[in-house]
């Protein structure tokens, strides 16, 4: 892992894009810890909060419809520079919203920008892998997980210093915007127009399979992000300073797994990684649901993190190399499923929780992750054999 990280850090263009992955989760870690306060301040129930969160997937669908037009006109580097700064301001708006309409508007815009940002950075990483003849995807997603771990720890420290979530997000966002500005030349050097402007095609069944697995993986991650703090507070009655530790354990496991991901994939194979990872995540959710103590629940979230860590990098790499489909089309198709899962999953959990309780609601993820393992086992685009192009890569190990 040390050699992998060292090689990645030395590649400044890849590191600049990798930081953008980190940016999203740095913001999310603060958002996770802020959710209980937002719920209380704006008078949401589990059900009404879940319904509100549906505005983000609606925004993601809007982003999907806009993606062909946007990326046929705007260079990918220019979008990455502006898109991630915009994301910072949107999360500030979400956490500090003074009323429900403002909160709802920020959620919708967040969905649009998140989708377009996701397509931009993953398409860029795919191009960089070919340009530099190295594998970066798992490491870049490891940067995302690292950001979540850091921000969850920051939230704990901020709360200990009696700094409110509203001020926390301003501090973190300001630091992020500064780093993005300092890296602007590296980002703006990516001048590619990454889409022809043609409308997205309806995906084939195997591509829908990739999208489904991505949906489940992102759904699991979204539910950990949006409901772990509430689960710790309202079900396990955890002290306020500990409510972020479920997400922190999850993010730490994701970070460790992804920073070793490229080496693991070359030894074990993509299909085995996705199948085994889905089953480990299912076991983690079962542990969380049955946990009698906070420490047991944290262990469950760690298992979920290790299970999910390499699934998305496998899917995004596969989607960028589908015969007859452009990389942007592939990423858009698969990312659509992922973002819908990430953003609708918490809403679905909210609806079920309203009727049956949060523990039973989270049980849905056990079934979904098992289904993902079955779909991965049958999908032809996920293989234990590496493609010719992958064989030519100099792996970061």
C-alpha cells in the first residue's frame, strides 16, 4: 500500500483529480453528523426526511438528462474546477438551511451537480489510466473513503469544541475551495470534450446488471452516510460525540481496502472481488441490525466498508471499456444506477423506518447485497480474467 500511495502522490495530475474524490466525502462526513440536528431544527419525522431526500435523486436524473449537452460543450477540466466549488456551497446551504424550501432546493441542485461531477472525474480517471499506462481507479476511490474518515473524525473534534455543524461545514468547505483553487491549472489542463453530443442509448441487460450492482453498493453507502448517526443516537442511544463513529469505521475500512484495491484485483480477480464483497457487506448489515452495543455496530459498519470497498472501482472500470459504448455513455449508465441508489436508498429506509423501525428498515440492505452478489456472478462484463488493455498497465503496487 505504501508503494501504491507514493506512486500516486508523485503523479500530480492524478493526485489533483483524486483530491476531488476526497472533496465529496469530506463534505459528506460533516453532513452525516449534521443530519440529526437538521431533522430536529426543521421538524422532520423519519418519513418526511426520507421523502425530502428524494429530491436529490430527482436532481441526479436531471443531471443524467443534461450530461450529453454539458459534456459535448464544456471541457471536462473546466467542469471539474467549477462543479466541485459549487458542491461546497450547496452543502453549506443544505446544513444551514433556515427553512424547508431552501433545504429542498439545495438537495435538488446537489443531485444535479453530484451526478455531473461523478461522470466528469470517473471519465477523467479512465483517460488518465490509458495516458499514463497505470491503474488509478481504486486509488482515487480510496481518496473518497479517506475523506470520509477524516471528516468524521473532524466532526467528533468539532463537537467536542462546541462548534456547530453549520460552522463546521463552512470551515471544511473553505479549506477545500482553497486546495481546488491551488490545483486549478492541473484540473483545467484536462481540455477533453468527453461526449459527442448524441443522446444516451438505452442500456443492454448486462449493462443494467452493472448499474444494479452499483445501485446497491451506493445505496449501502448512502444509508450508512444518512442513517448511521441517527441509528446510533435513537436506537443505540449513543453519546453525541460517538454518533459519527459508525460512518468513520465504514470509511476507514473503505480507505484501507481501496488503497490496496489495484493489487487485490490483479491477484483475486474482479468477479470474485464483487461477489465476496457483496456477501461481506450483507454480513455487516446483519451485524448492525442485531447489534446490542455501539461497539458491535461499529464492527458491523467496518465489515460493510471492507465489503463495498472495491466494488465500485471494478464497475466503473468495466463501464468505461464496454465494446460499442463510449466511456461517457458507460459511466453515465452505471453512475445513474449508483446515484439513484445512493440518494433514494436513504429515502426508502426512512419510509420503512416510519412504519417498522430503523433496525427493520436496514434489514432491506441484507437482501439487496445478496442480490448484488448473484447478479455479479452472472454478469459477462465482470470477469476474473483481465483484459488485454489491463495487462499492459503498470500496476500501482
